[in-house]
């Protein structure tokens, strides 16, 4: 059992680890290229700016505006620019004067001679004398003629003559393309998978041994917990037997009410956990009477008001007994409320209707009926038919009408059959099963907390 659970735990662990590795590899395969691309792009921008500044220092050491009055100088400069563009992988080269007039453009020739005082990057370069580099989206209207080249690196560099800014050069250079599926991506993914496989091989044996040990320890712990719980319950069962020995007329009462209550609960279709509470509560319902004096418990005649108060106190005494054992807590519903009445005239909380827990409402019908057909110190037992009449009369007053209707569907033969089964098999297996179920739920809930 432990070995099977350990294998299942290991499969789950490594399956989740594998998918986590795959997800991390995919994330890295996207993030790493982006980081690398951004790094190379920054280097590319710095390299482009340095390349342009070196060209300006060597080839444009005059005011660009002077080219308008010197055709030969313009022709020589354009020739140098063309060579530079081919060498530097450029797509556009523009020269500006200090008043933002376009002196030369490789592509936008119709704009030459026009002023563009609203070009913020140009004005910033002319005023500060600094070089500015940024990525340009050629989809905007200003550079629509360059759209075919895609994303470009745009550079504005000042032209100095004798230490004074006398113009500016504007250059567009093709930006490096971002490629997702490259060799280093395959390397990242492959490395992640290989690392996972190595970890799997190296750690599988240790994980298996640790998981098996933990699960085996947990099994032993749960077994000890169940054994301790059942030992506690054996003590409680001894108290129930001691109570019945004091009052021989009620011998077997606890077993009978458990069987009939369970029968009614199943017919009502209540959940399994509620059935377990009903079984345990039915079995322990009168455990508080262990603290009631024999002179009152076995008194053949009527009870005085003071004696009735002492009898009623068995509810609180029962709650005190079971409250010391955690797993008996679910029995408290029946122990506390089984003397409540549908019309609110019961004790000890005076609840009415659906305020009374369902398990207590079921048990109340069964408890009264079994008491009526059993011999008591103060009266003879009733017949099945007479007791059924009493229950029917209490419908909507003492008892929940729906539960009475279900109970009245039990024939005398069925009742007798259940009684015979108790004589033959006892009720301990049913009670023990309920106790084990409650222990398991308590253990699971305790882990969840």
C-alpha cells in the first residue's frame, strides 16, 4: 500500500516537475532572446552613433548651409555620403542647417530647402550639441517614404565648425532583426531538458525512499490514532454497559435505537457523515445518566419537580463526558438536543422546528418509541400498535412530521427483523465503523488546517 502510494507521489512530483521545466524553458527561450536582442540593439545604437560622428569629423567639417552656394563642394560631399551609406548599411542621410532647413536628403529630395522648426529631436540636437539615438517606427507620416525598410535606428548628430554647432546630420540605419528560433534558443531548451533528466536520474532513488518512509510513517500514525480512538470508545462502551446494568429494563436500548435511527436516516437519504453522527449520538445519548442517582433513575413511581430537574441534567452530564474526547464531538448534536420538541416545549435549549438538528429529530422519534415498547420501573411496555398511535399523535407537536411519516412506514415485521439482527450480530460493527469514519475525517481535516 505504502509502496503504491509512494510511486504515485513520485509520478505526480516528477510529472509536475517536468511541466514546470518545460514552461521555464519556454519562458527562457523567449526572455533570453529578448534580453540578448535588447543588449545587442543598445550596442548597435552606440556603434551607429560613433560611426556617424567619425564620418562627420572627417568629411563634414564645414557648415552644411555653405553647400547651397558651392555646387562642387556639394557634389563631393554627396559622393562621400553615398560611399558612407553603402559602407554603414544606411537607408537615409540628411543634412540640416542651424535654422532647421533641410540642405540635403538621399531619399526625401522634394523636401530639400524647406524648414522644419517643429522637429523636436533636430532642435534638441542643434541646441545641446549632443548626439541622440533612438528606434524609429517608419509607419508615421514623417518617414512614410522609409516604411519599406521596417524598424530603423535614427541618429541625430551635431556638425561642429571651430567648436560651434553649425548644423546637424540625420541618419537612418537598418536595425538588426529579432529572431526567436536561433541556435542559442535550442541550446537553452536542450540544456533545461537535460538538467531535468539528470536530476530525475540522480534524485529518483532518494525521493522514492523518502516518500515511502513518510507514507509508511503516516500509515502507522493513522493506525495508532484509530487504535487509540477505538480504545477510548471501548471505555465509553463500558460506561454504556454499566449504565444498562444499573437499569436492567433498558438493557439493549442503546443498540436498538442505533439500528432503527440508522434505518430511518438511510430512508431519508441523509449524507454519510450525518449518518455517522446519528449512529454515534444514538449510542451515547443517555451516557449522562451514569451521574444520576439510583434512587431517581430506578424510582418506580412519579418524580418530584426536583427529581425531574436531576433527570434532565443528564444532558449536560453527557456533554461533559464526551467533550473530553475530540472525536466524540459529532455525537453532541443528539446528546444535547434529543429531548427537544418540534413545538419548542422540550429541553434543554427550547429549540423548535428546523432549529433542532436533523439527527436529533430522527433520534427523538426512535427513542420515544423504543421507550414506549420497553418495560420501565414505572409502567408496563406498550404494544407496537399502541406505541405507534402515541407517535402519530405527537406528529407536529413533539416530533418532526416528515420523520414521523417515514417512521410510520416501518412495519412491525421490519421492526422485529431489525431487533433480531441486533440479537444475532450486535450493533458494535456499525458503531465502530462510524467511529473509524469520524476519526478519518477528523484526521483529514486536521491535516488541512
